[in-house]
C-alpha cells in the first residue's frame, strides 16, 4: 500500500464546476498535511496547509480527518487557471511524502 | 516569501558525464534541504536529506556513491550525478524551509536532466 494515495484522475470539468480531491495516508503518526499544486514541467507550489479544524482560502477548502487518515480539497467555481496536478503531501519524521497527484483540467 | 533557487534549469549531456546541480536558499538559512526526483507522470520521490555540516541521509534504493550531496553552508546544497547514464534522465528538484521540520517546503525551479 502506498503511503499517500490520491484519486487517480484525470478530472475534466467545465468552468464554474465544484471539484473534490480525496487523499488517504497510511502512517497514523503523520504530523503535517498539505496540498501542493504542480503545473506541467514546473516545481510544486504550496496551495495550502491542512488542519484538523478545516481551513478555507477563497475558493479552496481543505479538511483533515485524523481518525480516518483522510484529507480532502474542494475547489469551488473552478477557473481555467486551476488546471494543474494537485499533490497531497504528508509530513512525517521530518520528511514530506507525496501522493502521485491528481490531474485537473478545467475546460471553457 | 522564502525563495529557493536551483541551477541549472536544463542539462543535456553525454553518457558518462558528471553533472552538478546547485540549490540555494536566497533569503533564509536552511540546515536541512531535500532532493527529489520526478519521472514523467509520476510523483516526487525523495532521494536524500541534505544536512549542513554532516553527511546526507539517503532513502532506500538511492545510491550514495552515484548521487553525491554536499551541504557546505547554510544556504547551499549541491547534488552531483556521477557518471550519468540515460536512465538518470529525470526532473531533479530541491526544497528547503526556513521553519521547523514538517513545515511547508519551498521548492527550487527544478533541473531537467537529459543524458544522451
């Protein structure tokens, strides 16, 4: 079993759609959780950290369920510029473990 | 915000060449930096943790004699791919953080290495 698993994707959605990404992690001792965004042939960029209380940043909402070892990212009113690969990332033992990423393509 | 610079962005060279990649933290000191490799359509895989003033910690399956890491100062880590072969062609990315461990990492722009 992979340490961090994400929806395989790709997700193809129209502009304005709401899209949800799911992620599970295997190590219950994981300490920190993030969503990163990676554009094609570019480095990952931090989208947001994820907290147990849930957090929101504009159109983006992230949630963490430690009991289920589950992380989610919700994007509302998706834009063309949201097209990218979304990486679920878990911090444990001083290292970051990356999921395989879920590709999102937002169409006009 | 924290900036990490990586150089070079692209390298194309013949098989057998050794290639050095630099990773610099521009506005903060980093006692720890990380080196990743990413093959097409795959996620980032941690290769090693670079520790300032001490030996790097390599992940299982990564040859330390093949991928030499030097972290001689608080703002610079280098990765040298020795005697590179076509199978070493990949996207190499470094990261660092000005905060404590398990904090968000800031990534360099990455180095696209192509070995002919």
